[in-house]
């Protein structure tokens, strides 16, 4: 049973890391669920305080991810059109462009969204799209680092308990 929990836990952590790039998966929360499942393996000691603190961090990063692109767009003069457009562009970009959609989708979506909302300011729409793109990449980077940190914790926990597990 312990090995099954370890396998499920690792799967959630990998899914959480993938969720850093896929908008439909809440990356930090999913990776934290992997750590939470790992805490049920009696051989691997995980402190309850660590679980609470890591959950708070995952929840904060998950919440901030919704604000970072809008802050980037607003910092560069954009509005809601660029924020919503970047999210929609990411989804369509991934569907039609694959991995390249991660880069071009949010940018084009933010540009089109801002042009639809604010038709008069074309130069401002380009700046807002660039800001939304920077905000999106900042969010992805933070989520990815969080997922990697949980992954490293997972590996370290398994390594420290390797004599009892295998």
C-alpha cells in the first residue's frame, strides 16, 4: 500500500509541474496534494507544520496567478481585454500551435482582446499585450518553481527513507 501511495503522490507532483504550463490544472495545489498523499505513508515522516505552511504557499501562489497577468497588463497600460484575451489566447494557442502556443497564444490573445475593447489605442494595445505576456510568464515561472520545490521535497523524502522502502 505504501508503494501505491508513493506512486500516486509522485503522479500528483508531476501533474502539478505540468499544471505550471497548462491553465486548466492548478499546478501548485495539485503538487501540494502529492505531498499531502505522501504524508500518509507511515515510513516517510512529514511534519504537520510543513504541510500547513506549504499549503498556504501553494494557495497564495495559486491566487496570485490570477492577478499577475493583469498587473503586467495594467503596468503597461492595458485593461481587462488584454487580461481575458491572454487567457483565451493561451487555450487556443495550445490547441492549435502546441508548445508554441504557450508563447504566441497569450500575446496574440491579449493584443486582440485589447483591440476589441479599446479600438482607438492600437499602440497601447501592443504594450498591454506585452505586459500581459510578461505577467503570464512570471506566473508560470513562479508556479514551476513551486512544483519543482515540491518535487525535490518528494525525492528527498524518498531518498531519506530508501532503506525502509526498498
